[in-house]
């Protein structure tokens, strides 16, 4: 099975461990997690395509970009932020498995999962301009202070040049060393928010030091009544410009949530 599809038994084990150990998949059960915690306050909701296996979410100006996964089903699309009108779409040919996405200057970068390929696109048309290769797996992307940050399913983030995608450095988390960092958002204050696969926890990170500033529990975001056998994990986070709000969604979720994070 693909890493992003969990069997029901595996999901039940993960939920049980999380309940007993406060997101044990991230911190482990050998010590208490004393990371400051934030809670999620829902401000508004908007529909989300339940066929979208969300891997990357990014807002740039008044445009919302979404990259989806699964081989033979992956695509990236741009829609208006306010009404969801589709502006552009590009399908990835099989066997490419789409992952994170970010706008970096005049380019939009899209990752692939195990294909070792990053695609540079025109942000307006989503036309592929060129490809480059990278080592390891591709999970999440965001852009901060002129550098692209990339996750690879570990507790380490890689800095990359926004034009060439060449690696320029790494930073490892100083705690939560079992975390599998997934979708990323580079917030205006310079910090990074990361979905921690396969949990409902978001880690708030200082990318200069690797310090985990906060852990955010989003387990109550999508009601059990709204879940189906196709519903998968929380994945997709992006800041809404000019506000302290974020958009959150998940793979095959029916809803995108506009939220803010508050002290627990």
C-alpha cells in the first residue's frame, strides 16, 4: 500500500497509541511531552473535494494551490481563494505521485514522492517549465526568506535554492525526533507549521534552531460523522495573508477549515 493509505487496523492502533501517549507516533512513549500546546478554533468552513488526496496546500495572493497524490491520479490546480473557481490545472503522468507545493519567486515548485523529481511550473498557467532531481523522498514544501524548505518524512528539514532546488543546508528538530514531517507552511513570522504524519498533530517549528515551539492537536477538527472509508489523514496547511488564520484540510476530506491557533 502507498504510505498515505492506512488500513483500518493500522489506523485503530495509531488512534489508541495517541490517546494513551499524547501523539506517541511523534514523541514516543518513553517520556512525557512537555511541549507547549495550542488548540484549534474554527472560524469558518468551505467545501473540499472528497476526491482530492491532498498533499500540498499554498495560498499566494488571492490564489489557492492544491497538489494531490496517488500514482495515476495526481494533479495540481489553482483556484480563486474566495470562490474556488478553477484557474488552471495540470495532471501528473503516471507513475508520478504528487506531493508538496510552494511558490518561490517566479516559480511554483511541486514535489513527487518517491520519484526523485521536483517540477518547476509557471504559477499562473501551471505549465511545466523544467524538472530537477533530488535524493530521497519528497513530502512537503514551503518558502521562507528566499529559501525553499522541504520535508522528507523525517524530523529534518532541508533548505533549497529557490531557482535551482539545490540543497543549501539542513536543520533537525531538537525534540520530537520520531516525527515524520509532512506538509509544511512557512508563516509570515518566519516560523514553520508542519503536519506530523500520520497523526492529527501539527508542529510549530523554529527553522533556525529546530526547536518545536508548540504542538497543536487537531484531532477534533473533522467530526466522526463526516468520515467515510475513503477519509484519510489531516494534511494541508497554509496561512491566509493579512490574518492570523490558516486553512486546514485532509486527504479526501469534505471540508476545508479556516482556523486560528490559541493557547490550550
